[in-house]
């Protein structure tokens, strides 16, 4: 018997004397501390694939962590109304 079939038999068929309804909720989330550490690694230019391998999650999860934690922790930079950018028009036929 492999591990998957043993877990299925224990969780869903009730061989161990417990039922799925009676069992405590299995924690599936990653702690906030690990998510912050992953965000630091992502900001340090480590690839999302490598971060996902380190924490044992999918790449999509790392992308979601970076999006939610990044937007929550970092303030948005908005230009002030008095700042005006300098616009230069580049001629297409510029010769050197």
C-alpha cells in the first residue's frame, strides 16, 4: 500500500475509528512568517520557481503572496500635482 491509499482509507473510510466530520481541521496554510521570508527572497531576485521549491508550494501561491503582501506592506507612490515631467520629442530623422 502506498501512502496515498493509506491516507484515503484513514480519512474517508473511517478505518481508524474516526470520521471526517469528527476529525480536527487539517492546517493547510503557510505561516505568515514564511510568506514574509518568501517575499524578501522574491525582492532579492530569487526566482519564483526556486521559492516555491523551498517552501513546498506552487508557483501560483508565491505569486499571490507577492501580490497581496506587497500591496499590503508597500505604499503606493503617486505623483504630486505640482510635479510635471519633461517631455522631449525625438525626431525620426535625427542624424548624428
